[in-house]
């Protein structure tokens, strides 16, 4: 008697032959310092809070940077002033003169303080939005918050090459605006001397027994030179400091009933 055979079972694929589905791609982690997962473009300004923290830890570095900016302002102010008298002042300066150029005029310090007072409020919205993005978004729910934290100053906004960032706009405004104000102020000082104003001085050279004729105007001094302007004939002179033995400051008004008193000052 033959055994009955059932239907043959088709052999299925072995467990090892099954293809496993590809693993999903790993998500790219958000860049450090950007909690909202914005693009890497936002990291271009993350250095600013770190720079401020460094300046707070190293106060001497802040003083050094401030003095460097003051010297640059003084150099620009001196260049704008002396160019009116056709004096290439930068060629006459020595290394020490570059360092003290900012402290020769008190207005240079006022220009520096003015630029700082403008830059701090202008940079504050961008700095606050970087450190506290959630708080900035809550402020934007109000009309005054939308004015302070405008979309234009958003540091996470991707820009094209012609769309300047807030920090670049502020920097250019300070450079061109502050430079124009300093140029105008220096031009006014020079024009006052050209019109015969300023303090008159009498100069005596080392190899001369009598002072030079006329009342000159002392434009300034550097480490090795003395700069004079003669309003009578419009002449400008650059004298070597070793050749000047005496500079007398003449009184602005001749006192009545006596000879003019002179204040003697050694050559700077």
C-alpha cells in the first residue's frame, strides 16, 4: 500500500537571505550655539558674545583696543588738518608720534566716546537676540518689540552679497559718518587759522639773535619738527625742532598803558 503524498511545500527564502531595509539617514546635529537649529550661516556672529566675555575677563585688553582706536582717530584728524596747509604730516611723523596722535587734541577722545555711545545701542538688539532668542520672540508680539527686534537685524537671516548685515551696516556708518565729522571739524580749525585766527607766537631760531618778524601761528609739533603758518603772506614752514630755541606766546590783546607781556615757552 503506497503512502499518500500531500502537496509539496515550496521552499521559502532562508532567514539569512532576506534583505534588510536601508537605515534612515542620520539627522545632522544643530550647530553649537544655535538652539533653534538654524543654518550654519548664523554662526558667523556667534564670536561676538565670546569677544565681549574675553574683554570682561581682560580689562587691559579693552584699554589697549580703546587706545588703538583713539590713535587711529588722531591720525585721521591730523591728516585732515595738515592737508589744508599742504603738509604731508604722516611723512614727518616718527613711531612715537603715531602712538600719541590721539591725545594731542581733546576732541579725539570725544569722537571716540561718541562712536561708542552709538555702537552700543545699535549692536544691542543683535546681541540680545543671539543670547535670548525666546525672549526676543516674545518681545516681537508687541509693536515696540517689532521695532527693536526687526527682521532686518535678525542674525539668523540668510543674506545675499548686496544685503548688508546689521553689524556691517553699523561699522560702515561709524567709519564714514565719524570720518566725515572729523574731517569737517579739522577743516573748520584750519580755516580759522587761514583767516588769521588762532594764537600768535614769536619764534626765535637757535642761530639767530632776534626772533623772526611777524606773528606766526603754531599749527603743532611732532617729535622732530615744528609747524608754523604765517597769515600775513600765507606761508607754511616746517622747522627742525633742534633749530628752534624759543617760542613766545603773544597776548591776544595789547594791554593799555604798558608794553605787551610775553609768556615764554620753550620749544616743545
